């Protein structure tokens, strides 16, 4: 499963008294924007407050419904169809800042670009959570029937595609929206960098784009292995089944995942300092990076041992794989957490231990063969590290294009219930002051 993001909730806004309509013909546009924003805010609050099943798809839909209204307002203001006597201040709660534990109140800033960036950020978060929910519902589908495996493969492809969409949105934020926001901020870029949520920096959103792509690539690898996983479950035994993909290909795919997580980790370090990004996300990235590296080494070992009968080299690669996995399983990366996610960490530790068991199984077999038959020297670690191949991508981020602004003549339509959704902001206070920890899965 991918990282489960908290969605932010905005402060209430009524555009009608804040924007002046010189002609009186755009009252309906303001009312429509109010209603769409209210629906979005309600769905975001429901995702935050519900302890049961959360409707991430509804959150995605209401955010996408609001975007044309928001862009329409920005377009009308730029063309003087709507006048803005004073800069509108928007408030959004930070969800990835380590400071939110100490200061959970919303961050208020004057700019429509802040509103747009926050909306797009939550859209990408909701898409990622939609993918997470889909994968969580599948379980170990590979050990079912052939029909179940094929259906599961389709769901995995859909989940990976959703993550690629989220990656494109984060990249769009990093390369397009945030630079424009910095350019137009009235108090200068230095003030903006000091006052905005750390997740709305170029570096953080760029890192999130890499993270989404890494998570999507992991799903692609799982799908590639589904047939052989089913065959190994049906006919367990030594060696790889005929349906197993090339270990060399799998190694390159995992090493690419490792590189993507590494890029995300480096980007988060640059986002106003590493301590500004929540430790739960930073730990998730570090663990994912380490696990992918261990798996990459494991597949290099199986390429050497199973395909080329180079047992000495296979033993060397398995030693590196074991070191990488043990750093996750018993090191600081995977400390036992207290709280509601403790079971997730226990499950994660179990998955890593399964990887270690498989590594040890092959290591024992290759060592036995090398002691009795092949007698090959084991290359030093430094020598092996010079032979690590470059990664290979299975997927790519999907370029994001914003919807067209809603610019039609709205007439004088006014929704009488526009302000009914303006609930008390007190309902948005965090249920716990403890920052949640999540496991890389």
C-alpha cells in the first residue's frame, strides 16, 4: 500500500461580499463558486473525520468540480469582469508539516494562487488515497484462481495509473503553479517561503511527484510477478517457475524504484529543511528506498545464480540484499510504534522478514552448491557495487492539464443554501496531537 495522506480542510469563504460585480451579471458565478467550494470542503471534512470507510472518490469529484469555478473567478478578476477591492485571504490546514503537532491552526495567506495550489495538492492526495484504498481491498489476490488473478492485475493497473495521475499533478504544481505564486506574491519570495506550508514548496511537490511514481512502479512490479507468484503458491519448491519474469529485468525495475525514492528523499531535505516535513512521510520514503534496494540486489543474485550459474557472485549479491533488508527490519528505520497504526508496522515487519527468509533460502542453497561443486570466489562488495546496472522505468507520470475556466454567463442565479455549509471551524481540530506514523508496504 502507498502512503495514506491526510486531506487538508479550508476555512470558509463567501465570495459574494469579497468580489464586486460591476454589471450585476455574475452574481450566479459567485454563488456557483461558493456552492462548489462548500461541497468540496464538506467532502474533505468527511474524509478527515470519518473513522470508517472514507470516500476518496467523492473527494476527487468535488475537488474537480470546484476547479473550473475557481479558475473562472481568477480569469474574471484578471479581465476586470470581477473586481477585488482587497486581497482575499485563504486559510488551509497544513497536513505534512512537522509543525502541525505544535500549531494545528490553519495557515492563512492572501492569494488565489494559494487557493489553487492547495486545491491541486488535495486533488493529488485524494487520488493517491484512492489508489491506496483499491490496493488494500485486493488482499493477496495472486494466490486465488486464474480469474481472480486477472481481475486483480486489472485493478493494480488502475491503481498504478491513478498514482501516475497524482504524480503529474505534483509535477505541475512544482513546475507551473508554485513558481507563478512566488512571482506574484506581494511580500516577496522570502516572506512566502517562510510563511507557506512546507508541502507547498517547489522542492516538496517535486519530491511528492517522485514518490507517487515510485509507488506506481512498485505496483507495476507486483503485477509483473503475479503469474509466477500464483505458480509458486500452487507448486512450491526450489528454483523459479517458468512463468517467472527475467530477474535482470526485475532488478532494473527495483533499482529504478530505489532511485525515485532517493530523489524524493533528497527533495524533502531541501524543502525548508528536512525537519519541516512530517517524519512519518520521511520514514516511509526511507524505508521504501531501502526495501527496493534490497530487492534489486536479490534479483541480481538470482540472475547470476539461476540464469548464469555464477554461484559466487550470487552469494555476494545476496549478502548485500540481506544487509539492506536487515537495516529495515531491525534498524532505526522500522522502530516499533505505539498507537492505532502499530498493526500496520507489525505487518510491514512481517513482509520484510518474508523477504529475508527468501534471501536466506537462496543463500543457503548457493553456499551449499559452491562448497561442494563450483568452488567460485565470492567477489568483494566494492567490486559488486561497480556492477550495479542502471534502473529501468515501467511507467511515466501523466501530464496534468487544468480544466478550462468556467466563463459562461451565469445570469442572476443565486443558491439560497450557499452558506449553509459554513460549519464551525472548530470541527476541524485534529483528533490527536500525535503525528501518525505509517509503514511502507
